[in-house]
């Protein structure tokens, strides 16, 4: 949003030195005639004064204020979706400062840009065919005509199988190209997927990265901190489906699982375990979560000076302290790709 504030003129252009003039009259007067009347110095002083007045009148102060979009999910203590909330039910702060909610939507109809990243490394590739089938059903169920989806696989390297499209035939062909390898470039995949979502020409603020993995990052590439930074800078919500091959395995990467959970929490997404009902159920939960989001938008007021990252908090004041579980991104960078005008 561009706000224009005209600067006040120091002097009215139609009056200068007590002599009534107009812009057109000044333009048409002959300097020689005025010199005879007022004297040369008075004429040039008058012309300079009129020019300054016109310049001051035309000057405008431009302040560029960008809309911050916050997607919010609200559930009760039993995990049931809380629907029917209104704009006035929410309170939103940035860095502790109250903000006015300028945009409010239930079950946002904004276009969805979604990237599905599937782990095909040695630790999970025995489930590859099952993952492809479940992912295909998920894509067919969630994708609308206004949405776009891309497909990544990651093992030793990250590979794009399908660029952003809304053509199901292309997504199906991409899922048929899944190939395994041994290492796991998990954080590379999250970093790459986040940047691709931020650079997609569609530029929808509703950007989602769905990651299917066991959380075991074994490639020497991006770190957890770099992956989280890429997601936050590109305004990406991460949903993770944790596929643990052997529940009681001594080699199970609990740290990696925790990282997937934390990445989802920090970006406003959610994590699900494949073991809790299978991949189809996990994908269905992702779809349901995306369909029941509130969109809150605001133009920052009294922003913390000199801060690159701004923390956001959303509450429902009428609810008891532990009554509702409210999920949203932790905050945003001032230069984030998803900032809208």
C-alpha cells in the first residue's frame, strides 16, 4: 500500500511579496517591462519565490507500507477445528505492539502454491511406491484450477521432477520418476524448495512445502538453521510427514524427527507421523489443515526500528488461556518474498 502525504507549501503560489500573480501571468510577462516597474532585483526575487512555492506544492512524501499476511489455525484442547471466529475475536501483536487487522478471511480462497518434497534415500526407499501412490491421491484431492504444485525428490542430491503446474498429468508423470539413492540432503531440499516457492511467478502469499522424510540428514550441505531461514524469508509454511521405517530401530534419528517437528512449528505448519494411520491419512490431515486456515493481514504500525526480523503473536482473548491451540508463523523478515503491497 502506497500512502501519499502532500507537503504543505511555505507560501501560496498565487501571492508573492503582497503582489497578486498567477503562474500563467508570470510566464507571459516580459522581464524588461517588470524591471521598469519594480527594478531588476525585485523581478528576479519574485520569480524565484513563485518557483519555490510551486516546487513545494508539488512535492509529495511517499511511505511504502507492506501488508503482512498471517495464516492461522485454531483448534480446541481436543484437537477439533474451531470455526466461525470473526475478525474481532482475534488480537494480533508485532514485537509486542498491538496491530489493527485490516484483512480477514475464513478458509482462504487465495491460490495455493505447494511443493511436495519426497525423501528417496536408502533409509526410506522401501516405501517409495507407497509414497508415490499416496502423493498422487493427495495431489488429485487438493489441487484446484487456481493452484500450482511442484514436485521434488531428494536423496544424495535434490532433483526437481515437475516444475510448478496445475496439470495433474504432469504431476503423475513426475511421481513415476522417483528414484532412490543412499544419502539424505534433507535441509538442502527444504532450502531449495523454499526458494523456489518464493521465486515462483505466481507469487501467492499462500506457500506450502510438504516434506515426506524420516528426518535423517546425512548430506554435507545446508544446515537446520539455513533451512529455517530460507523458509521464513520466503514466507513458506512447512508441513512434515515423518516416515520412520522401523519404530524401535536403534539407529532411529530422534534429533532429525524433532527438527522436522520444530520446522513445522516455526513456520506455521504442522507435523504428522506416517505410523498414525498411514500416509493417506497423514496427507488428508495436511489437506484439512490448509482448508481450515484463517487469514489475518495487517499493515505494521509503530514498528521496532532497526530490526530485520519481527515476531508475530495471535491470540483469541475470549478463550481461556489453555482453551485454544493457535498456530501461525513465528514472525517474518522485513525483506521477505511473501510481503504483499
